[in-house]
C-alpha cells in the first residue's frame, strides 16, 4: 500500500458540496434500493484521503449531514481502501470517531447491515457447515490472514456472535456482523491488536423470527438478508429457559467452532463471545471458560466496567480515598434489570469484590429477585438470577414498585440495564414494574419516573447528604437508554453522579460543565484481551476483571474529575488499555496463569507490552476502484 507521499489537498469545499439530493435522503437512503447505487458511488468518490487530516476532513463532511450512519459508511469505505490510514485516523481522534465505528452508531448499522454500500468483512459459519467448520475457518484464514515462515495463518483473536441479542435491539441474525467488526476495530485502537491478525465471525443459527427486534424490522425477509432464512431451533433447558439446541450436547456447534479455532491458531488465540442471548450466554461461558482462552464481554466485561465506574463514583465522592475497594464494600447497590450486564456485575461484586449479599438487590420483570432459604421458591428465572437473589420473601414494602424498593433498600448506587426499555426514567412515566409492548415486540420492563431519581437523592439526604447518589443508565444504543444525562441531572437537582452506556454530550449544570462518563466495555475488553493474549494465559478468571476495573478507576485524572466523569476520557483510551493490560499480566503471572512471562517488574512488563502493540505504518493512499458487483474473495465470507 505504500506509495509516494503527496501534498495535502483541500477537501473542505468538495465535502460541503455533497449532492443535496443525497444529503437529504438521510437514513432513508439505506432502505431505498433505488438510492443504494448512488450512495455507494458518492462514498467511493468522496473517500480520497491520503493523510489523517484529509480523512478527518472527509469524515467531518459526512458528519455534517446530521446522521452518523453516513460517517459509519465512509469509515468502512476508508478501511477497505486503506486500513492503515483508517486506524491512524481513529487513533488521532478516538473520542470523536469511536461512537461512529461502534456504539451508538453500530446498532443502526446492524439493523441495515445488508444494505450498507461497502464490501463485507468477516467470516460466516452457518449450521450448514456443521462437521466442516475447521475447513471454513481455514479457507478464510488462507485468504485473509498473514502467514508465518512455515505458511501457517496467524490469528491473535476471534470475536464471534450469533446475532441473537445485538445491543438492546434484539435478534438481528447474520446482520449482527457489524458488532464483531466494530469490536475488533476497538481491539486495535484501544488495545494494540494487529487488525490483520483477527477474525470477526458470525455463527449463523437462523433468526428467531422475521421481526424479533425492537424496531420490528423484517430483517430475515429482507431481499438482501443472506443469512439462514429459518427460525432458530430451540428447546427448554433444565433451568426452564429457551436455548439454541445446536449449541449443546456432544455435537455442540459452538464446541466444534471453538475447537477448530484453537487447533488452527493455537491455544493463545483469544475467542470472545459477543451478543449471545442471555439464556445461552451464561451456560456457554460456564461450559468453555476453562477449556479455551475465552470470556463473554457482555457478562464479564460489562460487569468489570460497571464496577470501574462505581469506583470512579466513589472517587468523585471521596477524592482522598486510598482504598476504593474497601469503600465499595460499604455501599448499598440496586441493579434494575436482570440481563447479562447486571447479573454479571452483581455476581462479580459478590464473589470477587467482597460486597455483602445484604447490600445488593437485583430486579427482574417480577420485581425484586428473591429466593426461599431452601432455594426452591422465589422470583428467579434461572440459576444466574438465583445466585444473586436476596434470601426470603420481601416484606414491609412493595417489591414491584421501584420507589418503594429504594425507600426500603436505601441504595447509594442505582444501575439501570434493562435492555429494550427506552425512557424508563422519563418525567411522566410510572414507577411500577409492568409488561410493556413497543413496536409490536412484547417484553417485560420497568418504567421509571422522575420520582425514582428524586428518591435516590432523598435517601442520601437522610444519610447526611455528603454522598452524592451514583446513577447509571447502561442500555445501548442511545435509543434504548433508560435516561438521558440532562434529565438525570435535572431530576436530581444536579446532585447525581451520572454514567451511561451510550455517549451523551456534556451538560451544563448550575453553571458547571459535566461530561458524563461513558460506561462502555471498551475501557475493559481491549486491555484484558491484549494482556491475556500476550502472556498466553491458560484462562481468564473473574479475578482478572476485578483487576481491570481497578486499573480503569485508577486511570482517572484531575481533568476527568473536574468534569464529574466516573471514567477516563476516551481521548486517553489507549493509555487506559495499556494500564489494564499491564494489571492483567501482572495478576496472571502472580496467579500462575501466564504460560509466557513478560517480565519480573511492572516496568519490564509495561515495556514488553508496548513492544508487542501494533502501530499503523505511514501508508499512503492506493487508488482502488469499487466495482458495483465486487465481492469477497473466499466463500467463507459469504452466507450459505
């Protein structure tokens, strides 16, 4: 890709003069077949950057159209034409560009994935490949990965999803490929993985129904949907939950895939579960976590960053604290929503942080999750919920009313992660737990009102008022968030310490600018993965995620705290990723998990990690013409 450097060109005028007819199409362009060809050619002609500054000028031109899907598509085109420049550009402005390549934009990109006008990336492994998965992976690797001196393809990491629960958007099937792609881009930007030695994978086991998502999109019936156009085959597990039949038993499709990947690329190739439905996510993690170098980011990564954010909230409340973990043990926490995020967070706090069980309450659609002393009765729906359930039936308050729960439990921390439940904290919404139907998709969720936020403030006032309530709205993307930053600050009178799963713009509160911390897994998974891969960890126990959480919280600096942020600025994301990787390697070496020692001191390990970190070369733009009918060069890139 290297070429002769050229003089930077002024692109601003051309970018501002994008055809008005295309600009006006906005989001509709991605669903209009007549527009797609025009959009593709506009993107191709507009992607001419030779330098980082030129690329930033071009992407800002698309951003000015007012819809980030344009920016997303432009960046995908840039990646296809010049991947080195793509990563150089992301590294130059991570805070600006990460929301365009990952959350929140990637959610909508997945909903429209088959219609986006750029060449596909990633390997598709469908149920029709059963018994032949290793050959599918080998074919993809031979076509796309670099090889060592013996001709063996080299792979550092695979992120794989079945599209069963994409963010808070539901079952998107094969169109969920945007998540592994975006995730691996952040593996490179935040962690240092070589982007040419990774594979985004979709496990195609069907799509539960034609509109099994929050927007009621008929994805499976779309003319451009190339996944298996069939229902997922499911059965009821011993726990009473509905799971994908193909993933279990002696001929488990997931087992075949993970074994094939490990045999092809070695035991140190990290295999990360991504966006599986919670009913499958927990049992699959338990089945394979000790057999491969693997973890589930939705469970463990989300738990880790949530704890990091709580530690950050403690730091904002008590700047002089020298032991954040001890302070954490003294807090009371309420987790609203019993998906993988909150269950993982509550479990990690109980098992690894030492938070007393009496200090934690978790809710599901029935209210507070509880179990009888013998564990035979209660409101839990599966073993994971049972493990965090409070003992004994709630008495003396209404366990189905959130305000009543807060008055009784007196939490210092409220974490909302209910998934598909936008507006749960809105001003005029009731406070009871009730099934709600939105967009034709039935689901149970809590609906919060401003009285919930005000009660959190009242609880702290009754305790003396010194501690500001910590309130997190973690559901992704922004359309699914429980509350906006502006509303949380308004409802709390500026008292709340707020964090969100999706990015919100800074808010001026009582004359002071606050930049809410984005409680996003990208603070955790790149560093954990890079550290575990570099030291060839035998497996990744939960303890390493606690180490990662502390590393992130300790990365908060004065500037972050002045903006009332519970997490570091995303502009320092690579520094944070390095801090996490360092902490993970040191802990893995101390615990005897590291099969490859990187050094005897923190300084030595830090230097070794820096040496292993991939950096983009100063490549120059190669002129590539995108043909309308161009496609992937190997059959593994296509769907069956």
